[in-house]
């Protein structure tokens, strides 16, 4: 490349307020044989340009006191600098800035980079020190647009409330349906619990191709089965619904479901459900469904309540919406270890969920609420945090929100949960509050 060594030294005014950038540009230009002066702000640039008009102004846009566009406007308004060659040098590469600079007579627009040769070549082009060379045609680069791989195993929460559904604007963000989770793997649909959220799930199923589903019930408390009478696929011939649950207190699973459809409570009966309904007691061995494997363990909750774990392709998720971990403990969580006497009765639960990729587990009560709720079958926030630490959980979705806890309360509660986890030394852990419609891939 020709340099201006055989010509007079061209004088360049550089307007740049970032010292390290200015030093690099000055070094490259002076090495190429140019005389360079530096202005550190817009007002200084304007003053220096009017005092002694340079051969070329390299003008930054974002500068203190006076921005580059305003400097350019004032230079064009003055007879002495109306024809001054100006190259805008900026880190901003937006159409609006380029258009304004061109309208104000900037001869070029240069994007700042660490390429000193590109800067020197641009200056030489503008000053006419070597004939312009047509830029090589750049290969066309197609925009990379990733597509979501929906065939992967994923889960969706249809209901995240405990006890009873809620309604109203204060509960809009988290939703008000009671417990229901769907898990999709290939062509198989696995459902956990049939709270009021299963109604919306049923409507979605009707618009798709799935005709067989497996419904696992953690227990038959009302908030976990109350949506089943509104589950549309159960009424339609051609659908198959296999329902799994543990043995109850004196009633079999089918009798409990049939009972909520008694004519004294509901206008239609189970005989009106024209799908192929099958009721199964949970076996001691894993349930194999396609590529998925479902196992279970008893939780700490009234009735024979269970939690479930589903494993597929080396990944795992556990669903335990009702579990009073460390029942009755109201002390500080900091010093509880796995071999502590208070923890050992809960060893089966810890072992069951240890190392799962996602644990959906409750933490219904705050530490202030829990002393009045001991024995109700639900964990306090600090006690649930201990479970996360002892089981080595790295991704926890908190569910079974109390019906009195509105969105604002749950936001505060989530921040407190994260604080407790940090204080007891468990991290990193990704913890979030479940909400109706929440969809994630395993």
C-alpha cells in the first residue's frame, strides 16, 4: 500500500474520547506517515477544526459535551469547514446513524475495530492516496434460524395450586388450577395428577393425534383428582386412559374415581365415559412406557401418597407436589446433614430424588406459617431447601402454591427461597416457581 511519505504530511483530526481507542488509532496513523491531533470531546473537536481546518476529520458519534452528529451539523453550517472531509468512526452500526451522517455530508462511515490496516486503508482511500480497489464480493451468508426440536422429551404444567383452585387478577401470573403435569416423550403422553388443570390438557389432546395416555395419581385428595370429570378424552370412544395409583384406605382406585361421578355430585356417571378406561395398582417394578421408565416412592403426606420419577434417554424428572419433608422441624436449616437424627427418617425420599435433572417439589408454607400447619402434609420453605441440598438438586421447580399466596407474595417467597439456599451453602441451583402453562425440555 502506498503511504503519503512522498507527499506533504496530511493532518488528521481524530475526535475520540476513549483513551485506549484513541492511542491505538493515533499509533496506526502516525506509523503510516500522518500527522494526528486528538480531540477528547465534541466541543474541543469543534474548536480545533475551526481554528485550523484539517485535511480529514475522523469523528466519533458518542462523545461528551457535544455528540458527533451535532458537531457535524455545526461544521457544515460554517463556511470554513463546509467542505471538510469527514469520516464518521463509530461502534454503532445502525441504519439511522448512517443515513443522518450521509445527509450531513460525511464521506464515509467506518466501524471501529482492532484492524489497524483497515483504518489506514480507509484514510488513504478518502485522501486519494491510492486508487480505490473494488471490495471483493462477499459470499452470501444465510441467516441462522434455529428450530425448536419439539420431539425431545418435555413437560408442561397445567395446574400448580394446592388445596383448591384460585381466581382473580392477583393470581394471573402463576395461575389458579390445581395439580396436573404432562410429560411428552415421542408418541407417548404421560400425565401426573388430575387436578383442575387436566381440563385444559384434555382440550389440547382433542386437537392432536394422541389417543392413548397414562395417568399417574399421587393420591386421591380432592385437589389431585377434581378435574377428571371434565377430562374430555375420557368421554370419547377411541381414546384409552390407563390410570395408576397406590392402594387407598379401604377403597380401590376405581371406586374413588367412580364416587366423584355419583349422580348426587355430578350430572354424568362413569358409564358415560366411552373411552377405554383401565385402573391399575402401582407395581413394585418400574412401569415401562415407550422409552420412558416410571418409578415411585412414598411421600410424607396423609393417605398413601407417592411421588414419581420418570427417566428417559439418561435424563430424569421427579414429581412430588405433596411431601412434608422434615415433618415438625421448625429450627434453622443450616446445620442439618444427611446423618442427622432428624433427617434419617426421610432417607428414602432423599435417595429417590438424588441427582435427578429436574425436581418438581412443593414448598407450600413459609417458616412463619409452618408451625400452625405441622402435620398437614406440606413442607416449609427452609425444610424443602434442606432436601435440595441433601439430594444434590440443581434444578428445582417449586409447585403446589398455597391458594392464599398471590403473585406478589410468591415473588417475595421465591427470592427468600434463593437466599436460604445460598445461606445453607447449596449452589449452584436453578430454582423457579411453577406456573400454569410452564413448558420446559428435560
